[in-house]
C-alpha cells in the first residue's frame, strides 16, 4: 500500500510541474519571449498542451466562463495540493 501511495504522490508532483511549465510557457509565448516557430519550442509546447488539455477541459466544464483568463490551471494546482495534503495526513505513517 505504501508503494502505491508513493507512486500516486510522484504522479501528482509530475502533473503539478507540467501545469507550472504550461503556464510559464504560455505567458512567454503570449509576450513573444518564446517563438512558436522554433521547432523545439513548438514540440515542447504541443506535447505539454496535448497532455494537459484533456484535464483542463474537464475542469473548465465546471467553471464559469471568464474572458481572457483561464482558471483551470489554478484549480488543478489547488486540487493537486489538496490531494497531497490528504495523502500526507492520512496515509503516511510517521
């Protein structure tokens, strides 16, 4: 059981880092600091977006429409944080 909890915790950490990278890259692309015509930037951006967009779309279906501001990454990060606290408090033995 302990190894399963550790795997879930590691997956939550990976997803949270992907969300952070996605938000940072989207801001850098929006402010034209990163160029999407660059092949490496484009491949990384599309890979992360293809992973995160199905998760974001499920979250967006519950959120109200906000014009120009996406709350889905913040809600996802909060949910991951809440799950990590629940796992830490209930399943890790001190």
